[in-house]
C-alpha cells in the first residue's frame, strides 16, 4: 500500500504493543506513518532475547483480551487466526503459598468453586458476591470507560457515576476482604494489580475488572511466544507500507508555537511530522523529550511527585532438563505479603525475601528451547530506583538468592541444570527502555492517577502530541496499551483537516 503525497505524516516513537497498534490505526485512518524504534528490533517491553538456542519473551507473557488484537487484523482486512496461534491456559495461574499449599486459578467455574471450597467452604457465597462486583467493574470500567480518552473535565464528570457504582475509592484488597474471610483466598483474588504495576492494598478496586476479564475471555499464550504477535503486527504494518526504523532513538520532540512539528534523532536527523505519537514511557517523554518551556502541565516537579509502579528484577534462564510438574504460569509467594509490598511500594526498600512470578513457556511450546530443555523467566517485584539500590553491585547476589528459593520450592537441583542465563534490573529498564525511575509499568494505577488524572492521550501541553502505552490512559498491561491506541483514535485530527 502506498500513501498519497498529501497524506499527513504521523511519527510514532516506540514499537511496543501500544505504538504498533497506534501505527495500524493511524495508517487505516489515512496517515502516512513512520515508526521510530530505539532498539535493534521491534517490541519495546515485548522484546525477544535469543540465547544459546533458547527464546525468551522479555516482557508480556499472557494475552487476556484477544479481541483487541483481532480488531487490528480486521482493520487491515486480515484474519488474526491465520497469523497467530493462541493457546488457552489451564490453569491460568498456580499460586503457591510459602507453606507449600497451592491454588490453581482457572477459567473453569466449577473447578474454581472446588478450589475455593478446598481452602474455605464458608467463603463460597462471598466468592460469588465478589465475582458479581468484578463483573460490574469490567462492564463499567473496561467496556464503558477503557477506550474513552478522558480528554476533558466533562469526560471525568460523566464517568463519576460509574466510579461510584464500582466503589472505586476502595482498594481491591478491601473489596476482596469484604467478601472473603480466608487470608489465602484474599491474596488469590486480589493479586492481579501486580500484573499492571499496582499494590493490591492501594490500587482502586476498579481493577477487579481484570478478574472478570480473564473469566470472560480467558488467559492465552501465543505459540512462538509473545514475540510472534509482535512479528504479526509488524507484518501488518509492512503490508500497509508503514516505515519502521530500528536503532533510531529520538532525542527531542520539536515544538514551534506550541505545536509538535517533528522529532530529532540522537544522530541529529530531523523528521518532520504533522502529529507525533509517543509510545515511550510517558514520564520520560515529557521530562526528557519535550523541553521544559513547552510544559505548563507536566512539569519536572509534577512528574517527580508521581507515585510510580514497582521495579522489576527479571531473570531469564534455560535448563538442560524439563520440569513437567511446573505449569505455564506460577506465583511462588514468600513468607510475607502485605509487609513485602509495603517495603516495595512505600518504603522503597529492597528486602531479603521476595515473591516470584515464574513463567515456563515450554509447558505450552517446547520449540522455545532445545530438545529436552526448558525455558524460564522469573520476575521479582522490587522497589524502583528511588531505593538507591546499586544493581550493578547487587544483581548477581539477588539472582543467586532467587535461584536458591526456586531450587528449594519448585525447581529441584536447578543450579545443577542451568545452561544459559540473563538478568534485567530496574537500572536496565531505565537505561534501555527509558522507564522513568526504572519503574516497570509507569505510574501506579491509583485512583487519583487513573482516567482523567493520568497523562492524557492528547497532550495537555503540546498541540499535535499524543500518548499511547502504559503511562497514559487506561494504563499498563497488554489490554490497557491496546486500548490506549483505540482511545487515540477519538482525539487525533481527521486526515481531511490537514488539507
């Protein structure tokens, strides 16, 4: 596909899921789109590492609202299923408690009732009531508000009844505790905000919508890994004639008379644009790519005062044996829960104990490792860089401690079977992915950092500048960043307005 010479130019900074989805939607609208990626291949946080015959998804590992991806293929006149093979997860997750007991969290209603009853029969009725609240949050929050850009105060005022019906001033843990008495079940039903960078004890209960989202559309994994979806999106763009430039970091968004006019790359090259869409971290975009004199709303002071998500310590490793008893997704919880989260989010203190998310994609797709081997990714939530942790000094010690804990709990003799290893720390997120403070998910999804209170999809400071991705509305997670691109459609100028 070729664009008419008169087509307005949209420059998209970054090729994460949000940037690729935005590029597709803008291309379909008639924009001539250029995607600029800092790294050597597309994906952003969904980067793929290939090492010693093992394939590692660097970031997102699950798909919970596949229809949002299917929409992009449909917009391009294609069928998602022709390019991507999604497999349903069963269970969605296994949550292993420190005492060795575990809860298999699945999409099977009867199996879930049996699991709840196994832990606390008296909580069955409360579980049903929680599901009703979670479904209400999905209908009002995800379906009702997710793709609204919250561009004006009027948008917020219109949404207030929905926030009230959700009881959004409560934390999700408070909502769960209202219905369930068993401490373990309270953890199981409230941990989901951690998947998008939030503390369950602080994050608005509106994010109970994630529980309902999973029950409604399931939890899936792509054969070939999440990177296969990135490749599919890139293919859609290439077939539409969209230019994707790699190794092209942007050093500045150029602004004249209050309007974005293009970007300057780190090599000094200027690329003109009618609109600029940043899929880079929103706080980083404002603080490092837009000069202070152009920012009345998102000043350095306001950016610095925000409450940011936790950092992520991610260890990618391969073994020369398989662990068939380990499911695709697993939580390995430590001895503390609330106190550990307080250390991470409030005190910004790196604790000696941890809770882990363990991803074994070869449980579903053995081709991601050599024959007879397993590919793993283990993620430990840690404080962001305000902790002052020198990760160059502490990374190996921390990795060794995680290895010992996995060896003690779910991966016996792990250290004897390691054949490849790679680590990413909050410092890597800061340096490589331009994550402000090394926070893995941008702003924490607190009530007063959500919807209208979050950085808008249409910049409040610079005309012609727009935001997609985890740092803008509606927030982090693959569904969130895909919906940010959908919200973008409602605020970008129609191509005819440039004629």
